[in-house]
C-alpha cells in the first residue's frame, strides 16, 4: 500500500535525524518512498521547510536540507527560512 | 581616509584600465564596510587563500533561493564584512531597465546593503553584493512591494531565465524570446524559488544563431532561433555590397579602412560548410548544407535574411568548468515550432522530459550535460524518444564495440536452441 504524505514526511525526518551527515541532498530522500517520483519527494521536502521542520542550507550553487536542530547559522542562532 | 593599508591592491590601480579597487575606495566614502572588503581582500592576496566562508542557511521566508550566505572567517579583523550576503535580483527580459527602476534599485541597495553591485551575474541576475542577515526580510519586502521585482534563482533551483532582446529590436529574431522567457518564468515560479534538482539548471533564449546570450555555452537548456527553409537573398543588394555602395556588417567595423569589400574573401571563403558560390553574377547558396552560422547574414544584412519558416533548435547540457571541464550544449532537437498560441506547450514538454529523467538519474551536483556525457548521447536520445540523425554525430566513432539492443536484432534474444544445435555442436 502506498505511503501517505505524513508517513513520507516522518520517514524523511527520521532519515535527517539518524544520518551521520547534518545536511542531505534531495536525492538522499528518494529512498524514503521509492514508489513516489522525484518531484513528489521534492514537494514533500519543500513542504517540510515551509512548516519549519526542515531547513535549506545553500552554498550558492547547491541546496541541501537539514533539521533545524542539527544546523546553526554562522551567527550561532537557528536560522530563518 | 583608508582604514587598512592595501599595497597589493593599490597595484591594481596603476594600469590604464578602470579599477575595481578605485571603485570600492570611492564606495567606502559612503559605506565604510567597503574598507573591510578591501582589507580582507588584501589579506587574501597575502595568504593566497580566500577568507570567505562557504554557504549558509540565510534566506527569506518561503524562498529557497535568491540569497547566498557569505561570512568572513576573520570577522574580528574586518567587522564590516562579518556578514556579506549576496542578493540575486531577477532581471527584466532582455535587460530593459527604465532609469526610474534602476534608481529605485540603487536606493534600495544603498539603504540595506553595501551599495556594490555586479551588473550582471553569468546567470543574468543583477547581483547585489554585501548585506547583513537582519536586512534581508525588509529588503525583500521593499523589493517586491515597492519595486514589484523578485529575487532570482540560486542553489539547486531553476535559475532566472534570460533572453536576448529578440523581436523588440532585432530583425533576425526567429521567435519572441522575451515572451517565452516571461512565460516560462511565470510557469516555473516554484522551480525558481525552491530547490528542485540535483544541481542548478539554466534556461537561455536566443532569437537567432548569433546567440547573443551565449545560451549554447552557458545554459543547460538553450532555445536558439533558426529557420527551416532557405536564406532569403536580395540579389540587387548583393550587387550593391560588391560595388561598395552598402557598408559590410552594417558599418559596424567602419572605424578603419579595410579596403574594398571582397565577397569571396569576406563571405564565400569563410562559409564553414563551403555552401556558397557566385554564378552568373548572382550569389547562390546550397541551403541543405547551411549550418546557420549567420556569418553571411551578419556581413550583408541588407542582402540576406533568415528564411520565413521560423522556429528554434534545442541544445542541451552546456556548463562552466566545475566538476568536469567546460562544455558546449549538444544539439538535441534540430527544429521545434515556438508558438505563443499553444503557450509554448511543445517546448515545455521537452523541458519536463529532460527534468523527469535527470531528477531520477542525475547524481548529486551533476549538471544535466554531465549526466548526458556519462550515459552517452545514444542513450540520452532514447530517453528523449528522438531518432538519431547525422547532425547528432560530432566525430567518427573511436569505440570498436557495437552494442545491439534486443529490438534492433532480428528475432530478438529468443532463438530455437534445438535448431541452432543442429548446425553448431555444443
């Protein structure tokens, strides 16, 4: 049975929590629901950012995702987004 | 008065050319943080390493692009550049600014940032260099509400689409580049403002093969205007050029005496496919061999014009040198109609076919051109459901192996083993 959006969100947060790396590429989340296409996964990940449960980290050329609790901005506080 | 000694940077002011160091010193008179940029740059020249930290989490609410976090790694020495974020402002199509708009943007940047700009970044955005985190949201509010302008793309987003000035000024434009650029910018707002891909993706739209926005060299998806039928020739005008009555290149190189116009030397012998010749006092073109290089049209614009059956060529996969070397885009679709009536549906279909495949197959930080290179053009054409044509072949093969697919072999992989063994003992 296909996973619900909520179940995929939970799987993504679990992956971002347990991963040894604080920042993950969007492709790292594809395995959270292999039945969904990349666009769906991207939309769910961006939805998590909108809800404040995930954050973007950008080098300027690449964007990655991270849990707010696992990443700080350079000013030492949790970021905006 | 200078806040830091900058003997190495000062050397860059001694040449006859304009110096960014001089510009920054002048800017420091009203924005003292610019002294700290000069100080930090001087230190980088001494240390031979950058003192900017890489990336960050700064942005504006709801957007995942448009702001690039930059911090100094020596803020105690240069507090003015402790935060020095870059803001990318979406440029108008064809870079048509009104002076009112430019003044508004400069006032905005004087208020919230260093006042330093880069006109324009290689993606096409106007780049505002240097502001602090706490200024980002107020700046974004004023930009969008007072100037009705938007941030551009950055990170793994679709980058701000850019185009040449197209039909607004140029008689060679084979489609309305500004309209396509605007339409796709609106159509793909989500992809521009939030990350969607394994890496950056750029659109550029050129109205003709002169490619004034360098789309073939600088975009993942280049839509370059072209024509299907024959170059239009005005033989009377050709004679006027030969007689020296019309200036070649529309007088663009008239600053010195180049001697009498020589159509053989300056046009016919420079045709890359040798498809032009004079016959009975008339210029002839074997249009089937023309590669749309535009040279003859550029030299004799009153005599030659693009054909009437216009559209575009799609080239995919250009990039600057990051992981691998720089590469030009590969011609994938020789001709596609570009029609406003169907809201560019056929162009959008191609874009999304590329994206669907690249999002699945592309590795992290791999541009689409690198993914194409990794799997090979024949496989990419199969993905795109395009039959290979001679124009897809860049060079004779160097790989001696031929790999057949099942559908290309008579009878496929299935065979009657009993019948085979009657002729071939095990």
